[in-house]
């Protein structure tokens, strides 16, 4: 006599339902707690975005103002800027960059170094004649 093992379809169905319920429950719990990770005190430690990890811009912004009655041209870090009479311009350059005159003015000739950019010039206005 041969004994056959008959599987119980009810038990197999319950096991599959338990697995599905477990997967759905885990998915729901994960979706509820994922947004809360940013509110966690250590959230910034584990979520380093390129914007936060990037180096801080060390360039210095300053204003050049043309006090003369003629058009002045200056070169800052290889870029030429034209300043109209009695007008200004905001320039951003790294510290140590030389500002070179490209026109003849009062007290300077073409090619003269007017000044070098320094951190103390940040947000200052420099008048050129």
C-alpha cells in the first residue's frame, strides 16, 4: 500500500496571503517613514546632496564706478568690461586677480594695474577716473 501525501490547499493559500500581507505592510511602513528621514536629526549626515557638499564660492563681488567723462575699459581676470561715463558695474573675481586699465585716464595709462582684488573689497565701490 502506498501512502500519498496530499497537500492542503488552504494552508498553501494562507502562507501566500501572509507573504503578500507582509510585503504590503512593509511597503506601507517604508513609505510612511521615508519622508520622516529628512526630519531626523542625523538626516543631513546620510543625505549629502551635491549642493551641500560643493565647495563654497570664494570669489569677491565689488563694484567699479567710472567717475570720468570718457568711456573706460578695464580687464579683470582676462575679461574686458566697458564702463560708460558716470556709471557702474558689479564684477566678481577671485582674490588676487589684477584689474588692468585698457584706456588712458586721469592718473593711469593703458596697461597699468589699477589694483588687485582683495577680500576687503567685498561689496565695496571702487571709483575709476
